[in-house]
């Protein structure tokens, strides 16, 4: 069975933390995953400087995962850092959480509200959503993905999602994978009555499509 | 287990033909499906007139599938006829093959060539692809989905896909579900070396996402 390489765009020496996104993808889509994180960025990617600094590191980790036999690479960050560079560097399909989440939201219909680390949605998300973007914002007190692990952050995130719905959003797209980490999607659906699109799980969805076709083509 | 309602936008009294798309979705995603077709359109949807005529029929079939307990509806036509009207009419998620296929192609990256029943891609597909659309065309001799069942149609479809790749397409999106019916995707991937996005299977992918979240929200 082929393996999906998951690049975590945040540094940690805790294997359970590094492997969390991969485990959720395994549980939901029945894929095998192998996760690895970039070095030297304990707060992840949260602004232009940290984005730029991450790009060569992501390419390097993706190349290592491909060399170890991964048949697809998933960059698990909603800003899609290094997506084009990684596609140019490895000979296998590469998906990003931002573009995958935005594409999934497009297919599910309606106008999309984006909840993330900045009041403006990441460029990778805006480029795909186009005029289907209803509004975007960040939860109060949240600037970095690690802020979502603080007490009360989940409640503040739901409150922010409520403001997106009030601004016309018919679905809420998570543009920070920390919202996946805290498992916010079911609360949004239950409390606000709109679908929540989890960027990490959407990227797993797209990876499952790419990997299935790849396996099928090989087996002909 | 919940059921995906599949609306076939072509008339047939052959249950195996009507159920074909649903069966492929069941096999690939492990969903249960129930298929139904619209009346009085033995050549499906292939121009503005046949599109317009299909709209109220699709809404009616979708309403019936929803009333019978479907938890999501899939309109299995790459032109997405009646997508907005059906979303307004039923209280469950509705996906269309055109927008789902285009969204999946966006997430997988690169410029997209569209193979369908017309030299111009359907509006539902163009609206999602935007400037990622590389080129679009129809296989020689193919005007209606039923033409794809004729001898030589698969070879002519591969030849058309080759022209799309020569025009800059890095992936080929099927904008006619007849290309699903003849199982063309593996040939494209094998002979042309680019991913093929099958609109029906992409819609099944999006439906699987929507149905999973719905079930999860109910179970909280």
C-alpha cells in the first residue's frame, strides 16, 4: 500500500504532535501516512517572514519523504507554503491544505467564510475562492497556531465563525491547521448550522483521489 | 448508513445503465447510493435547449430522492444543470459533477484541459477553473454523451486529450460523464502521463466529504 508523506510546517520533537494530522487522515480515508516536520520554526508559519523561511525547508522534507517511497506529499499548512516549489522538486503529486480546502468549499457550494491566523485569508486560499470569498478573520487573541491551544481559544474561534456567518458565509473554511488540531469542525456544524471545511482533511481528501488514480494507472 | 442520491441526467429504462455512476462511487468511496434518471431525454444534456428542459426535472428527481431519505444529492452531469435550483429546493448538501471535477483539478495543481461534448467547456466548469483553464475541446465525432458508446470513440477521446496536453494542459478534466461511462481515466494517465480528473468520481469524492461531516455532526 502506498504512503502519503505529510509535511508539518511547525517544529516539534513530540512524535504524537507531528503525526496528528496524518493520523486523522489515516482514520478518515484509510491511507497510510508518514509525517515529518521542518526544523527551527516552533511557531510554524504565521507571517511573510516565517513563510519565506519555511519554503526551502519544506522542499527538503518533501524530497526526503519522496525518496523514502511516499507516492504523494501533503503540505499541512493553509498558506500552502512551497507548494509550487515542491511540485517542481518531486515527481509525485503534491497537495496543499489551503488550495485543497478552498477547492472543497467551492464544490460544496455557497459563499465561504475563512477563519485563520490573519484577518485576511492566505493568498493560496483567496486565489482559489475568487469572488466566492464572503469574509475572513481570525479568532480574538489568536496570532499563531499555538495560540489555539490556550484556554478559551475554541470558544473564541466559534465566536469568530459566528461573525463570518453573520457576514454572509454559508460555509466556514479553516485556514489554519491549528483549528484541525483542536477539532473545531463538529462544533461549527452543530452550533452554527453551516458546513465547516477542515483544510487538512480536505487535503487528505484530494491526496486520496490522487493516490487512487496513481495506483490504478500502475496496475493496468 | 446514509444514502447518496444520484441524479442521472439522461433517460433510460435500463437499471444497470442508470445505476452505473452510483456503483462506481460505491466501489470507490464505500458509500451507499440510490440512482434515478430524468424522463424524456434519451440523449441527455448536450446543448442550451436540452439543459433548460432538464432543470425542473432534475429538481423534481432530487426532491424525490431527498424525500426517500437521501442525505446528499449528486447531479451527475458536468454542466451542473439545476445545481443552484436543487440547492434551493432540498435541505441537504448537493454537489455537481462539473464544479466538483473542476475543484478537484484545481487542488491537484497545474493548468487544466477540459474534454467534453463542446469545444467550449461548460460554464459550471469555467466558473471554477478561471485562469487555470488551459484549453477545451470535444473528441472528433462526439456531440452527445451517447456518441461515446460508438466504436472508436475511446481512441478519438485519447487523441483529443493528447491535443489538450500539447496545448499546455497538465491535467485532463472530463466534462462529460460519458467519459466516465467508458472508463477513460486510466488510459489518459497511462498513455499521456498526466492525471485525469473524472467529474463523476470527483463529485463522489465531494459527496463523501459532505456526508461524513453530516454524520459526525449528528452523532455528537
